[in-house]
């Protein structure tokens, strides 16, 4: 095998990160998600760095976490005491943060560094299950508070150069996020409205659409069936827009099962020479 064939390139994944700290507390309604998260690294080559777009960080200007060792933010409430002692002692990556900010700026997207931003639970909760040794540097990038679909597609597209390197880019959200409709007892009750929406996401991400067609579908995501039932507010879907903007091909469906009693999906894009 020559050097070109052995190069490990970037990977992109969008998944649902579950309800607050419940996955790492062993909540039964997250069992299928926990199994998926723990097995996901087996589908990936180990990255040298991780970038997370979390649904739980919005800024008026896209911000890039640039601290060397960010703290943990317990951005949830009402959970058992052990939820507030969770640790994930990974390192940041200032050099990568600078590169991300420059790529965004070079594409005409206003961006800034944030040296003090801690990791939120959209980052450290799934990463504790995926890479429990915390031995891979991680940075987060915010969503834009405008919640504009086209903006987030363009954020992703601006970062495609990162796919030349062995970086894992994660869109951490939830493909269904209607808080009033979750079943916190974990009862898997058939929901035709959600099924229609999830099925359409699968068709768009995994189907034979060209880039323009796929972008148009995501620009107009709120025209998809039952879109506003599944996402009264779109912050948990927009990390998928970033991933779609980044992607240059068809996704594979990596997860399609129940979390908190509702069907949710995950998508994976591989780029390996």
C-alpha cells in the first residue's frame, strides 16, 4: 500500500445526543442510543482531532472554541447529583480553531475565537461514550443565532478543506426535538408524523440527489412533512445542515431507532483515500 492509499481523511457524522446527561447515567430509554454511541468508533478510523457543532451553543457571530483545556458546562437542570460531577478531560486545539476561523472568514462568513467557552453536554456526553479515554483534542463551533438554514449549509461548505485531514466533524443535535412529545418513560409509541419526517431526512441524505438538490431540500427544510411538529425550534436540526454542507457525497444511515420514545436517525459520511 503506498502513502496515498494509506491516508486517513476526514469523517462527518450527525447524531442525536439524547436528553441531557441521561445517556451516561444509564437511562433505559437511551439504551439503543448508548449501544450505538459505544459502537460508533468501530465504524470510524480514529481521528487526530474532533470538531463538534452542538445544538447548545448559539452566537450572533459564529464562534470557535480556542482554549487549550476548556471546562465542562453543566447546561441542564433537575437531574441526580452525579450529573453535576461528570468529567471529560480532553484537550482543546488552538491551532485547529485558528484554521477553522480562517476558513470561515475566507468564505465571507464572519467568525470569532472564544478562548473561554466550556464544553456543553452536546459535546462531552456523546464523546464520553464514543471515546471514554478523552485522548483526542476537541473543539466546538457555535451555530449562528439567526438559525438560518442557508447560513449553516454555507458554514459546512466553507470547511470542506478540513476533510483533507484526519478530523472527525460531529453535528450533535436530535433529528426529533419536540420536548412536549417525548416520552420520558421510554415507551416506543408509533408516531406517523415523526416517521414521515425521519423518512424524508433519510431519502434526502442517502438518496441519489446532486448537491444543489440536496441543498435546496435543506434550505426549505420547514416544508418537509411535519417539520414544525418535529422541530418547533430548529437548533437541534441545524447541525445536520452543517454536515450536509460539508459533505460531498451520499450519507449512510448509521442509526434509526428510538430515543426517549421517539424515532431518531444518524448519518455518516466517510472520506478515506
